[in-house]
């Protein structure tokens, strides 16, 4: 005698055992489930975490549009929120910086900047030299990882950089720097600060550079375009090419160039500063 066929009719089941999978399939275009738990712990930002970081498994990421296209990466605004909520830790807008992998320019910069850094895998190294497609992907991952490490390191040193929320491949999620009016902070280059604010901005930068130099690091591409002016506070961004002051033979050259770029801008706005002097001052405190 055969046993009765098992039933597959869901209506027979106790409703508390029937899971609703519907929500897991169909998020509309421009949305995805939060990637926070999908990345490994080391790919999440340093502790203690700001209270605005959304860690809920129920959160959804929504594309809000492009902020700016850049030479090697594009910056987007991305909302991460638990649907139907709005409080701190439940809903936040972040910047998603996504590196592109098809930039030849990456390779011209790569050699000088990565000198003195150890490549983890020799296959990666060979691929970089070969400039193969794989090499390009590696190179783009290399820049994203490099900026991620730099952001974490600078944040942990208390420097004014966006809080690094997480990295997933070539995408970095970070704090969105805004002004009191809620708008994206302008780049320093777009501002014309009053003399008192201008002097304060310069002091902030000198302090930040001194801390970096004291810890053996140089931004490597510092200019009024890679600094955001959030009202009376400056925030340094765009750090993938951060240079090791000691391991990189060109480290001092990069530092001098950063000092010169910055001072030239401050001079153009009426502050009497000098790149060579700033460089000398930083070096005097460095070692
Ligand atoms: N955390 C942030 N908060 C607010 N705006 C940001 C942030 N990160 C980037 N941006 C905006 O996006 C622009 C590009 O970012 P970033 O400089 O990091 O990338 P990039 O690819 O090097 O761009 P570029 O080639 O223009 O230098 C910035 O100039 C700034 O206007
Ligand atoms: Mg930039």
C-alpha cells in the first residue's frame, strides 16, 4: 500500500510558516538591498561608528542620481533607509564613489604613486604591467582599495575627511559632506571666503597636513578642487593616490607640490602664504 501523496497546496499550511518572499525579488530599477551585511567586516568603516550609519538588514539602497563625474571615478548620491522610517540610524544619504576600470590614465599615475607599496599578488603586478583587461580591473580595484585605506587611516587620525562607511569592489560609500542648508558642500575652489574665514581655512589645512606628515603620509593630489568647504569647516577628499612619505622616493616632491598648489590658491584669494615656507615648516616638525 502506498502512502498518500504529500500535499503542496500552500493554503493547507499554517500561515505563520509561510514566508513572504515577494519583497526579496522585485526591487525596482535604481534600488537594491543594503550591501552592508554582504561585505566582510574589514570592508566596513572604523569603530566607533557615527550614529547615522544604517546597519539594518532591512534597509534598501536607492540611487538618487549623479553628483559629479570625475576622471577616474564618478560620485553618486545614494540613500540607505529602512522603508517607512526616517530617524538617525534608519535613513541616511551617502556618497557612492564608483571607480571606472577603463581609464588608461590610471596606469600613468600608477607607477609613481604606488612605488614603495607592496603588491599583494604577483599576478596582479604582472597584469598591471601588461595593461590587460584584467590589469585594468585590478588597477581600478587598487585605486578603490587605496582610497578606502587612506580614508580609514585619516579618519582614525582625527583628520577632516568623510567617514568611510564601506567598500564593495570598486564602490566606496562615504559620508556626504553638506552645508547647514543641506546642499552638497562646494569645492574650496568655488568659494571666495572673507579674510577671517580664509585665514581659518588655511590654519585648518596646515594642521591637517602637519598631522599627515607626522604620520608619514602625503595626500599627493591636494588642491582647492579636492577640498570641500562645509560652511566654516574644510573637508579633504579624493585620496586614492595617498603617498608614503618615507617609502616613496618621490614623497617629498608630492608634498612640495601639494603645498605649492594650496598656497597658490590662498594667494589668489589674498592670503600671503608661500608653498616653500609651508613645506619647510611641515618638514621641520616631521622628523
Ligand atoms: N563625500 C563627499 N561629499 C560631498 N561631495 C563629494 C564627496 N565626495 C566627492 N564629492 C563631489 O564629487 C566630486 C568628485 O569627487 P572626487 O574628487 O573624490 O573624485 P574624482 O574622480 O577624483 O574627481 P575629479 O577627477 O573631478 O577630481 C568632488 O569634487 C565633490 O564635488
Ligand atoms: Mg577630485
